[in-house]
């Protein structure tokens, strides 16, 4: 009877275990690697001993929390630290999810906060010598400096023909959140070659590894390339128009006629003071007492405008004004005609690309270590909750249980601080505006203008009183480009009109915002 009870209780244990695993999604089988930094990293992570990497890593609490992370503690330093995994992880079979949190506690004006997923050490690197040359499979995470503002996703892929490892960058990646709150970055690699980038659980980018539209350079090379040995023939004529060889300059064409001539009909205005100079010595000026003629030279009184000229039409010698010469025609040029020998713009012939290969799936190298190798001008960057898993729901559960509670606390604290400082309405408005502007900059057809748009947005973040003016400027840019697309034209829209970011424009926008005339 007792044995029967033990048998009947066994399924209950299994049921409870399954329920707990399913509810938390933290099963060891799904979580391939997880680092919470609850314990000190020393002894588990290896700090690079390379000379360039002087930045000091610290095990520290996130500001306002009891939760610990890995902290960038000094400004203007290079940092490098690495964690070798117990076993190399394959990212080729099935779904693979890479996720981590980072908090830019002091903001980020110039620096990186990304992770490198490193190849096995037999590729030629050592933990204590970890640096920017150490071979990685994937680089993922935020980077911001100058016109660079993006969440990198870079795949380092081996060309099976040439054997060369090439960095393939995700085109048009999402922008880095501009606040000082905790954010969680997720990259989901799917077996159908899809890669999705999430920020705080929200999808920001979807791409295909094998699409030439999504990665630069494309993972699969072009089938053909320009023949490097093909040379343009000497008699190849690329001029669509040429001067008309039969045109003759007209007999009455005077190339020497000046553009302007004196107006012979002009008459000197009545009351013109011919004998009065335009400037006179200042009658109230006197030579300084310490003036030494031998050392300082002969003293001369400073000049002022002649007051007599202010009430007269003019002073000094009167000259007839110039007017446009009706006989002026300038240099004669023969008119252009269609070139009968025009052959078009020459291009070398295409030949088969010796490095071309076909591929069903990218050959992603296994990940044997996780490294952080960055250069930054800011301190206070905190890394936390680094995860590799094969299940999207596991990653989602970690976001819900480890990131979201912290984020909500930080967000409420920020609101309270803004309210206490009297900026609750304006700063909240500005935050929404800048979030909107970064989303606008991510729109695909604006990609050619993204660096300048981001630069404009960053200027606005540094000068919040310009928010409205910048919003007006970018809206004008947006609709100008839309107009260009709708009504034709292949030439890119010039962004010289970013001079809309001009004090007058901003002043008028701010005046409109605060209701003054």
C-alpha cells in the first residue's frame, strides 16, 4: 500500500515540475547560457590583459535597485572582458536567441555597449589577450557616436570559395534609445534565415540573412562582377550632346561688350554736397595724455559719419550710376546637338564571379565565448542578464521577470524627478517627440538621409528648448521627400535645406508653441 502511494505521487511531482517550468520558461534545456551577475564576476569572467584596455570593470548595483550588473566604471577608456562557455553553442540548427540588458546610467554620447559572440579559441585567440582582433561570429548591441546611432547586428561569415571571413552588417538597423533607463536587446535567429531585432520586446527590424537588400555586403556574392581586365576603347564617346560643328557666331555678336555701362540719362540729385567728405574727424576726440608721437606715431582723430551727409542726397564726387548694357551678350558658344557618335556610359563587361557560391543557410560559426570589447567616453554603462536560448518564450519570460520590473521602477522615478523639477509636461512631450523622430529616421525610404537626420535629432536632445523647431524641420524634410517621390525625379533630395534648423525657424516654432505672437 505504501509503495502504491509512492507510485501515485510520482506523477504529481512531474506535473508540478512541468507547470513550474512552463510558467517561468527558465528550463535548463532551453536556457543554454545565462549570466545574471548576481555574484561577482571575478573568477568566472576574464579581464583582458592587453595594454590598450585600461578600463576597470566593477560588480555594482544598478542605480536605484538591489540588482547587480557588470559596470563600466571609468570614462574615456577601452574595456575588454570575456566569458568562455562550458561548451560551444551552435547557432545553425533551429532557433537561437541572443539577449542582454544594458543601462546607460550617464547617457551615451560616444561609445559602444555591444556584445561579441566569439568563435572557438582554436580560431586563434586567448582569453587574457582578448581584443578587437579576436574572431567573433556575431556582434550585437548599441553603438552611438557622432552620426552613428544604431543597434549593430554584424555576422562574420566565411566565404566557402575564398576562405575569407567577411563582416556582413545589417542594413538600416534600429536606433539606440536616448534615455538612461534599462533596455533589453534581443536578436532572434530562425532556421528559415530570418533574423529579428527586438528592443524591450518590441520588434524593430526583420531581415533575411540571404537577402542582398538586408545585409551589406550581401552574404551571397553577386553571380557576375565587372571584368577587371576590360578597358574602355579609346574611341568610345560618352558625350550625349556636343557643340554644333556647323554653328557660326553671328556677325553682330560682340563678346567684348561690358555687362554694365554708365547711365547717360542719370542726373545728379539736387542738393548733392560735392565738397563735403563722407567722413570727418570726430570733433569730440582728443589725443590721449600718454600718447607718445615718437613711439606711437602721429596721432589721428577717429573718423565719424559726416552729419551734413545724413540730410543731403549724398556727399563727395558724384558719378553716374551703372545700368545693364543692352548690347551685352557674353561669350559665344555653339549650341548643343545630339551626338551622332554617342555610345552611352561605358561599363566593363560582366564575368562570372570566382567567389560566387550558392547557400541555403548561412554557415554561422559556433559560439564558444561571450565578450565585451568596447571603447567609450562615458562611464556608468551597466550590462546584465546575458542569455542564449533556443526558445523565444524563454527569452520573453526573462524580459518579463528580470528587465520589466526594473524598467517600470526607473520610468516612474524619472517621471517623479521631472515633475519635481517642473519639467513633467514639457519633458514628457519632448520624450514622445524624440521617440517619434527616431522612428521617422528608421523609415526605409529615408535611409539615404538617416545620418543627417540623426545628427539633427541628437542636436535637439542636447538642446531640449529646440524640440519644436527640430520637429518642424524634420516634418518639412519628410514631406519634401514624399513630394519628390510622388512627382518623380531620380536625383536625391538635397539636405542643404537642413538650414531650416535655423534660429529664426526655431524661434518662430517656439513662439507658436508657447502661444505668443
